[in-house]
C-alpha cells in the first residue's frame, strides 16, 4: 500500500436518488468527478462547523465529558 493510499479513507454513502442526481449534475457542469464534488462539500461543511461558535461550545462539552469517562477507565 502506498503512502497516498494509506492517507485515504474509503467510505460508502447512501443518498436518495434526487440528491445523487443533483450531485451528478453539479459534477458534469463543473467538469469534475462526483467524488471531487462530494469531497469538497464535506470539507466545506467541516470548515463551517469549525468556525461555528455553537458547534465549538458543543465540542468543548463533549471533550470534557469524554475526558472524564477516559479518566474513569484509566489505570490508577
């Protein structure tokens, strides 16, 4: 396995037909692959969340909760 292959995570998405058709249309109009359109949309969504104060608050709460759970499971 090459380094590039190791850096990629394959995923299966189940989309309703209408959404899949719209993504295909966008890809065709932009001259891109469906994979590129979906990858770009996901990356944009992640970046949007990273800048969202409400999401950041929820993330901090989740990290605190999980930190406490990990401490309970740790040896010692």
